């Protein structure tokens, strides 16, 4: 099986970008180890703090953030970082080329039940001559990503990565610490009979989403004339990994539960990297009727609607909004 560096170099990936990805993966291997140790490494449970989004931080959210932040800022490859667990962007090497946005640990509510969690990251180039301390360097649409991926800490630790030349899956060989290519050129089936949504929010969704999901639930005697299965892992990394593995539609739609927070998922470090991976695998990733990666961000912790996955099913869902 092939290791990640030769695969990326063959694609024409610049050496400094490869080194940056490997820097991120070094932190992820450490996170993978701590997650695997569970109770034994004393990392389960919550801290007494909240992040800027009003969520209680888990110990593993804070630890994963610190590991990634330190290694990235010390690497010399990174001009600035933006993280779910940091209130503001943090400046790194003033002359460095890259900026990195990340969700250090996605699926926090799964930590204490020994269930799926992961790390999501997105890499862009900083504008020429820009100031490392200026947060507006992150205000670029997802189309500008030069690489994006996630590391899933499941029964095996897996990496999904794209540098714009398709999406590939790698599995961490824990005996020698290498990510080995285990699926070349992921292709999401265009048709599906599986959907993922937090059904408990149903009454808060907008009418088109209510109608769309109702038609899926109606099964083979309803307007779709087929039965749909439902899955919800409560960690976007897990749900998107299933979509990359066997297709499906995943959505966290706009809702009216909290008028101050109509959307849950964050554009820079959740929606954009997942959209890049999904589009590179032949799927679609939409928010408010437009491709997620075309959205011009206006804040680092901006939240967006997410509808992604199998092409024909996402299009079907969108047709309810017309
Ligand atoms: P995070 O743990 O990084 O804050 O993200 C959690 C997100 C996402 O991973 C998942 O799809 C969603 O929250 C789960 O939401 P519910 O609590 O509504 O199931
Ligand atoms: Mn969180
Ligand atoms: Mn998350
Ligand atoms: Mn998180």
C-alpha cells in the first residue's frame, strides 16, 4: 500500500503544502492516541469553560486545539490559524504562505460515550503582502481552498484528503505511524436511499425541508415511491464519512429553534472542507440554494445551512425550495 507523500507528490502537490499536511497529521496521530486511551489518559469529561459559540468545552476539545495550534504555529508554514475553540484568529509566521482553519474535535458530544469523533481542516493561501494579525485574510470563499480533509478517530483512524485532484481515503497504520492509501478516487453514488438529519428539530425547519423529509419518510407508497433509511452519528465527520463511503444525503438545515442561531455548522472549518471533499468525489454541497464553496465569508465563526451528498438526491431536495 502506498504512503501519503508519494501519492501527493505525484499529483503535483507543492512540497511545502505536503509538509503542512504532514504537520497537521502529526498532531492528529497524537489526538488519535489520546482518544484511543479514553478514560486511561484522563481526557474525558468537560472543562468549566465555554467557547465563543456558547458551547461547554470538553477536555478533549481543548487538548486537541492546543496540540494543533502549537504544532502549526511552530512549523513556519502557517501565517495564521482560525479554530472553533479560539475566539479570534492567531498569527503565526509573518512571511508564511498558508492559513489553516480547523475544528480540532468534531462530535464533542460523542467523546464520553466512546463514539465517533474527528478533526476537520481547511488550508488556503494568505493574500500576498497580507498581515498575519488581520482576520480578514480568512474571508475567502471555499473555492480558494488548496487542501481540505478530516481525520476520523473510529475503530480505525482514517484520513480523507483532497488537494483538488479527487478525494482519497487513507488508513493510519498504527504499527509504524503512516497513513496508507486505502481508497483512491472516492466516487459518491448519484442515487441513494439513505438520509441523515437530526429529526428532533423537525418542527423547527422551514416548510420546504419539512416537505422533503416527509416525502422520504412516506416510503414506497409516497411520492418518492421508494423506502429510505436514516442514520445520525451526531458527528459531521462520521456522517460525511458514510456519505463518501456509500452515498447518502446529509443535512443540518436552517431552523427556528433559536432565532439568534438559525444554523449550527460553521462555514470555515466544517462546511467548506467537507464541501471540497464531497465535490471532489462527485457530490454536491449546498447552502441557501448556492454551492457552499461560493459563499463569501464575513466572520470566522459564521454558521451556514448544509445540504450535501449524492448529486441527484441533493438536487431533489433543492427542488422543494423552488
Ligand atoms: P462540534 O462537536 O465540533 O461542536 O460539532 C458538532 C456538530 C456536528 O459534528 C454534528 O453534525 C452536529 O453538531 C450534531 O448536532 P446535534 O447535537 O443536533 O445532533
Ligand atoms: Mn463544539
Ligand atoms: Mn464540529
Ligand atoms: Mn469541535
